[in-house]
C-alpha cells in the first residue's frame, strides 16, 4: 500500500518504520513502552494519528493545545 501523506493516520509502513516491527502485536508493545497514544482497529492493528506522530517525533509533548493549528483570519484588504 503506498503511503498517503494526506491521510490523518499513519500508514502501516510508517508505523513499522517508527517501531521497527512488522507484527502488529510487537508494534503495540513498542508504542506502549514508549508512551505513544494509539487505538486498535477491529483487527487489533494500531492506529496512530499523523499530527500526533509529527509532534511526538519533534520532541513536543502532544496535547490538545499543541495539536491545534494556529488561528488565522482571512484578510481581503489587498484584494481588488
């Protein structure tokens, strides 16, 4: 399966690259041991959010406030 960087969740290959394991049970062990939040699918495969993973890999403790994008407003003042 090709990696889709626009997906909100990490692809199986990305989770394998982060954990170093191909087997979901080993991935789950690694995620738990390293304090990564995840959920399990009905097939017991770990699911990790893309924004969460980016923050975690950047050394930022993910929280509700750090996961929210900067607030912006539309400025049409220069549109003619």
